[in-house]
């Protein structure tokens, strides 16, 4: 990842590792690489626990580890009839 801002909005939960991407700016260097719902887990090997952890290495460049969301699994998890997944 090149130096500079990431151009994303992300949410954090106290005690949880990762930053959940909520929006990606059109000019973001991550556009096309991450999408809302993805979770950025690490920045240069360091667990992301806060915004500061995500912003580290801003001047040097970053190596990010991302857990990509799977929309199909999210939809399946919200089905009401688990016994017969064809009925919705």
C-alpha cells in the first residue's frame, strides 16, 4: 500500500481486532481492493485495535491483511427458515 491516507471510513469495537470498512472514497488507493463489510485485520503485522493502529506507517507505506466479507454467507445467516433454505 502506498504512503498517505487510505481514503476509507471504518468502525472499531472495543476489545475486537480489526477495522470494519464502512465506506471507500472514489479516490482511495484501496478502491477495488476492499469494500464495505471487509475487515482490515493487520497493518504491517500489527493487530488493528484502534484508528491509530490503522494509521501507523502512513508515511512509509503499509502492508494490510484484509478479511473479505462474503455477501452470500451474510444473507444466508439472516434467513428465517434454516431447515429449508429454498423458502425465504
